[in-house]
C-alpha cells in the first residue's frame, strides 16, 4: 500500500484530490488494469487492481464550535476524531467497537450504525456534505456545511452506504452533538425477550430525551464473554439470566438524570420487567459494563468458527429467528443473539468448533429467506460487500436493483470501482 504513496510523491500531485484522481485516470488509461479497486481482504486475490489507501488523508480541515460542524479528511480514525472533539466539548454521533482502527470515510461509505443510533440517528442525518472523486477522476464538491439546502437532488446520499462503488469519499462535513456532562449506565437481567421489548417501550417513554443506548444480549452471549475474555466479571452474580439489557442515558444534570433512571428501574423491577440490575457508580463500572457488550465479537472469534449475520427486523420478531435457528441446528452449533434493540438490529451469530459445510447449508439460504419473509433487511449496518452482493434481492425488489445498476453505470461506466460489490454480479457482465 505504501508504494502508492511513493508514486504520489514522485509524480508530485499537490492535492489529495489530484492524487486520487491520478489513480482513477491510471486505471482508465491502462487497459491491462481491468479494475481499479479499494481493496478488501476478500478481493485481494481475485482481481487485478490498484489499491487506494486513504489513511494518510487524516487532517481536520475545520471545526465550528458554534454549529458543531466538523470538516475532515476521509482517512481520519474515528477514535482520533472523537478525542479531538472531546477536547472541544463535542462528540461524534457515531460510536463503534472498532473505533480505534476504522476510518470515517469507510464509516460513511458503509453507513455504519453503531451503538448510539437510537439517540443520534444514522449518518444520512448527520453527514451534511461530502467531497467525492468520481470514476473518471472528476472531483465532486458537495462539501456543504448547511443544515438546510433544498436546491435540487441531494446527491451526497448516493455515496453514503454505497461502499465505494460510485466514488471515493475524500472529505466529510458532519454535524457533531455537544458533549453532555452526565452519563449513566445500567446493566439489567430479564427473564424473557418479551420483557426486553416492554422495557424498551417504557424506556423511550419514561427516559425520553436522555436515552442514548439500548442494547441487549442473550445468556449464551454472556456465557461466551465470561469464558473467553480475561478480566470480565458478571455484574449480576451469582445468577445467569436469560437476557441482559444495557441502558445508557446522557444529559445535562447528573443528579436529575440519575434520579430519573433510578425511578424508571424501580418501577420496572416492581412491574416484573427486570429480575436484577446494577447501576454503574463510576467511570470504571461504566467501562466494564460496555466491555461486556462490545466484547462479544472478540469472544466469538476465540471460541472457534463463527457465521455472522447483521439483520434488521421488526423488534417483536427479532429473537424468533434465533430460536428457530437453534431448533434447526440442534446440538451442531451454538446460536447467539445480541444487538441494538433500540433500532431493531440483530447480530445473529452461529458458533462452531470449525467451519462445517453441513452446518452452513442449514443456515443459508434459510436465514435470508426468513428475513425476507418478515420484511427485514439482510444488512442492517455492515453492508453487502462481495459475499452478499448476490443476496440483495432478498431485501430489494428487481426494479429497485435495476435502478441501482443504472446509477452505477452512469457514474462508473467502466466498472472500475469496487467491482462485484453491493450489486448482483450479473449486472457487471
């Protein structure tokens, strides 16, 4: 990857846009370079390509303390941007477990959801503007900082979530909320999934504007974390509950917010929705509660092979899929369910000692068919990439996919940008 940056220096491209634009034109002019690709591991061995790494494009262009609007380059690490904003009294509207390595350009290109979407919404709402280099090397300047602009089509939304198939994002303008001084986190045990649902409804009504996260995990998720990660303790010993819920609130008045949360938890316990619970007493406990939720993916990797699915489903139906999959697979695999209950996002994971074709055949296409039958999405926040591109029709109609293909051909007629990603492979032939 560093060779690319040496070439940029030798050629003397003075601007980032010029550097990226050069590579696009290189891919277009050299017919032997069939594809120009922002490479990911699954495609590195499949197609000839030019790899563009934006990690050196990590400057903060500007920050307006009055509006909270940050303009930055696409290679900025999410955690670094969060640290910068923290010093300014603001936060990123996006928070991910992978914040220490992911880049904001990739976050926007995949429309990453994260842990606090229930409070701050998706990047379609937070991103105000983009600078994008198109497939023919032109730089599309949409880097506005206005919250209101109704002049024609809002083209930036084409590139948010397009996974680099329509253009490369080089700069982002994003609205960042103020950092609020009061944060409270509760870790709760529930007897069944129905209680988790009712708790969510009550939390939205009773906690209102201070509710910033509502996460759930089942007992198999908790068991994995306790057994495979060092230093993780059960916050509610000695009992293992069927389900766990993590609730976070953020607000302006620490004592008032805490009283509000405590009153909500007391009512919920009296009503039988909570079997047990713990309210974090300091920043260390807050961190330890979040480590349980954020540590599930790492625990799954340590447990063996894992089949991962990122699904959007109606909240009342989410855990039905987990239970049906357990019946379907029996003792051949462990089926784990957790995710962002506040926005209907289920992370369905099937854990086995090693990858097994027979197990895989029981999972797919059943998981996609089930999701489609319940009008869900086969990709809630992780994107389609290469492996799920041909599965898009489980969520989108043929008419919609054809229109997507037309947009792709208009903006990238040579098909050089992340080929075979997002759209069915038949549209690339």
